[in-house]
């Protein structure tokens, strides 16, 4: 099946772990994100994520979510992406993110990073 629901445990290419608890009937979801990397010197703690995915027939849906890092950082990240199911039946999340760092107004020009992450499902422990 090409149908892809985001519920479950995921790991990305930098080793971050993500747990999506459930996807509601309207496509909204919540979960936890345990990043493997940080801009800060603070000790990393799991953060809450809130998102929304398309629930169209045919699967391979697009989605977006926000991570509020307030458990250890004043930054915010938004991710957007699409879930693909490969020939091997394995799901993969192709994403891009924007990470906003808290800065004074004169440093606004350089306060947003952009990047990509690829997530695959893991059977590991909860975030
Ligand atoms: C911070 O450093 O202030 C908060 C953590 C940011 C982690 C970023 S979000 C985009 C990228 N993908 C990850 O899995 N972690 C980093």
C-alpha cells in the first residue's frame, strides 16, 4: 500500500528521534522530538511538536509540523515534507526545515537556518 500515516517512531539522518502519538480525523497530530544536535550549549531535552497531514486517498501525503524547543531553547523550527513509500514498502519522510533563533533586531538578517532531513521508521524506544 502507498498509504502513509505519520503515527509512530522515526529517526532522521542526523540521529534525531521523533514520536508521533496519533493522527486525528482532521489530520492534526502531536508528538515529541528528541533532537541529536543543537545550536545551544544547553543540555538537550525532548520537545513537543504539533502538526497537520493531508489524508487524501492514494497516500504519500504532504504534512507540516512545528517544534517548540522551550524545554531547553528559545528557538522554533517548522518542518514541511512528504511521506513516500518506496518499492521495498519502506516509508520515508522527505522534509525541509526552517529554524528560527532568538536574536536582537540588528541580527535578524542571519537568524533563520534552512536545511533538509530524511526520516525512516525505527522500532527503537519512545522519545
Ligand atoms: C536549538 O538548537 O535551539 C533547538 C534544536 C534545533 C534542532 C534542529 S531542528 C532542524 C535540525 N534537524 C534536527 O533533527 N535537529 C536540527
